C-alpha cells in the first residue's frame, strides 16, 4: 500500500517505452486551432476564454511587457490543462515532477530578470533596496533582497509541484480509506463526501495556474517597468 | 482463400480475414505515408468535433477523447495488480 501510493507519480512506461512524452503532448490535441471565420462550438468557446484571460492578464503591462502575451497564455493553458487532465482516474500529471516545473520556472524567471537588467540596469538594481530604510540597515537589507530574488524561481517551481502532488496524494489516501471502511461501517458516507469536496476543491487546481502565471507576471511587470 | 486482386491494392473491407497480416505488412511504412494515414484518420474522427453544420458540436467529441485517454492510462500501468480489492495487501 505504501509503495502503491507513490507509484502513480513514477514516469509512465509502457512495456519499457517512456510514453511520458506522449502524455505531455496530449493536451495540445484538445485545443484545435481556429481555421475559419466562424468556428465550431469548441473552438469558439476556447477562443472566448483565451481572449478573456489575456485581456485580464495583460492589462497591467506596457508595450514591452505585452510582447510576452503568447508566452504567458500558452503557459496558463498548458499548466491548466495538464492539471485538469491529471484529475482523471489513473492519469499521470507531468506537473507533479519537480524537474519539469523547474524547467518551466527557471528560464522564464531568468528571462524577466535579464530583460530588466539589460534595458533598465539602474532601476532593476534599485529593487534591492526599498525606499526609506535607515542607513545602518542597508547592507543587511541588500542581502535579504538578493536572497528573495534568487528564491523566486525555486518558489515558483516548488509551489506548483507541492500543491499538485499533495492534492493527488490526499485523494489516493482518502480513497483508500473509503474502500477499507466500506466493509465495516457506514461512516463511508461521510468520507466519500470529504472526497467529493476535496476533488472539487482540487479542481481549482486551475486556480493554481492562475497563481503561477500571476506571480510570473508580477515579476515580469516589476522588472520591466517599476 | 482466393482473392481477385493482389493483396496490396485491396481496400480494408475487401481483405479476407486470413490475409490480414500480410495486408498490414504490405502497406507503405514510409514516414510520408504514415503521416498521410494519421491525417486521414484525424479528419474522419474530427467530424465529431467540427460538426457545426449538424448543429451538434457539443460535449460528445471531447468526452470521447478524454474517455480514450483514461482507458489508455488504465491499461498502461503495471501496478494495477496492487490495487485489486483484497483484504490483505
């Protein structure tokens, strides 16, 4: 039972072939590209959602920040769809692997920092010192701000991994407990209710993408504009 | 089993059951042909998603895809034998 609990997070292989690449590429099938002037229902719905989200998300950026629109929208679509697909039974969620989340977080964060340094060097270096600090505190505060800057990509990656993994594990555990209790008592009803509620709340894993892209976006904003 | 044409040029419905392995082996396996096959299958399937003229572009198409994905994941896990319901693990 213990080995079984973590076995669903192993990268899936079918007869020795790593099919994890197929599973990572699978959500792309679910977003067909619009071909015509008036598309079918699925594409129209997705187009409307993407436009809604992108307007919301890019409103606070200036011209330079809005060149990142494609990147941010594909990020939110990818993370949202992979998280939601991971809620199907027995499916593998790529975002539970820390390696993949680090691979998403570090390049994007580094891109924002380097953009800030290249185009507004003084302003981005000035971020290390908040306004109006007393003079004796300055060295310590610079160190603290540097640490908080470098911890940003780690926080982005670990936040996503930990949230999704913890949610999946909880569902496994509670489901197993329900099955074990089914023969004994009818407190099952209570536990299945907890499972249902947990699953619904976990379906706000989509909210987690919101968190991901939003923090990324806030970082981008701060680095480009001040 | 007598067949009218050489096996290579027959469509799938005309191939007799015993000749099926040889029919499969006779198809082109060049990448260009394989992508052609995949595209043809794709377009035939996606009439379920793209049926705006029929007025039914609803939830059926994408739920078929998700169900197929769920079944695919179900059959690709070897640790299923641990998840059978038994009293002692």
